[in-house]
C-alpha cells in the first residue's frame, strides 16, 4: 500500500512565517539602531529626549499636507497603471485601478514582501488564470517604469553630488540617463516582437505574447508611463519636504531631490516591514551630511513612514468595502472564466 506524498503546504507556511519573523526582527533592530543612534557610534549620538521633543513640537498641519500629497501621489501611480493595463484589454475607469493600487499597498504592508501586493492587484483585476497573468504583466510594466524613473533620479543625484555639477550639467546628465532608459525599453519591446515572431502560430504562448504587443506598437504608452512615474517620485519628494517642514527642517530643493530618491531606492530591498528602519537610518545618514541632526533625520523618516502606512490602511478599508471586484471581459473578446 502506497502512501500519498505529504503536502508541501505546511513547509511553505513555515517558510513564510519564518521569513516574516526575520523581517520583523530586522525591522525592530533597524528601528532600535535608528532611534538610539547605534549606541553613539559613528558620531551620531542621537538624543532620545530631543527626539521626543521634536515629535511633540511638530507643526502637524504641515504633516497633514504631506499625507495629502502622499495619497495624491499613490492615486497618480494608479492612473499610471491604468494607462498600461488598458491596451491589454482591461478597459476600466481610472478610479478602478486607483482603488486596486491602494489595495496592493495594504497587502504590501501585511504580506512578507511587496511582491505580495503586486500579486493581489493582478488577482483583483483578472478573473481567470490567463487574465491574471496578463494583469500581472501590466503590474510588472508599471513596476519597471516606476523603477526606471527612480533610477534616473538616483543616477543624476549621485553623478551631480560626486562631481559637484552645476544646473546645466545636471540637466544634461538627467537627459542622457532618460534617453538611455527609453532606449532600453525600446530594445526590450523589440525583443518581445521578435519572440512573438518565433513562436509557432496557434499556440497559447504566441497568443499570450501577442497580447503584449500593444506596448511595441504604441511606444508612447511606455514613455507616458515613465512621465507619470516622475510625477509620482516628485510627489514623494514633496511629501518628505512637507514632513521636514513640520519638524522645522528646511533644506534647498536640490538636497531633497538628491536624498529622497536614494532612500526610496534603498527601501525597495525587502528586508523590513514597510521599509521601517531602512528609511529612518538612510535619511539620518544622508541628511547628516547637510547639517541635519540625527534626531531630525530619524523623525522625518518615521513621520514619512506613517504617511505610507495610512495610505496602505486606506487600501485595506477599500478592500473590505468591496470584496469582489468587477469581472472584466476577456481581452480576446470571449467571456472571462
């Protein structure tokens, strides 16, 4: 008598829980390091009493403005996703994608990694495995355009800082990096077209790749999405500026344009919950070079993080209010299912 093989689900669940516990531990450790100043090492010497005073004396209307900008920036990100999803057959209004985007933010805060939020977005948009894969492609395209804009800003900031460039040179570097990114997208889409031509006719793989060809046939879609991504990134910078203003920290615009994208890029690493710990330590380290105290740098990161959490909680409320999404039509013209 043969026995059925054990289900891999318990092992997967154990792995997920262990991963979550590790990330919780890393988050707690990084936050402790940020708030305590790492025991006074590296010349930080964070003063806990001063840190509490900064938060107690914060000008909260400025922080509320930062929260509003954060929510608006995420709404723009949802519109960017809509622009990339509609050519694939998901013909919904912008508010539909904005709502799903906020839901994804909520699950990114709760699940072991931000990838979980992306999966939830694809599942909420598609009603079948095939449609969810297609929706996942739109989510991936959305991610790539967002990261490309972030990469251009980070690259410009690093080159400008290391070489002490003036404004004309900074603009030139920015333009050169942007052209390089758009060229990379164009080459990627050309490869997609090539793959489609090599696949056998009538096959499911060819049919699936064919549904992605609107990106190749309308390259302006990708360029527009990259443009929306710059709006999203600048909204993030503006939110941090407002948070800093709430704490009485004022720096030139170029400082924030240099610092915030670098911090946002560091937060892409899935090593902590919601980027907490990474955000605060990175801000403290980078702003220290501009004369901002350790206490202020950590406090800015903390209040910025609270804005992000609230935006995610908005997505959780939206998810609870509408558990079942509208079922989309199959982009091929047949009923979804």
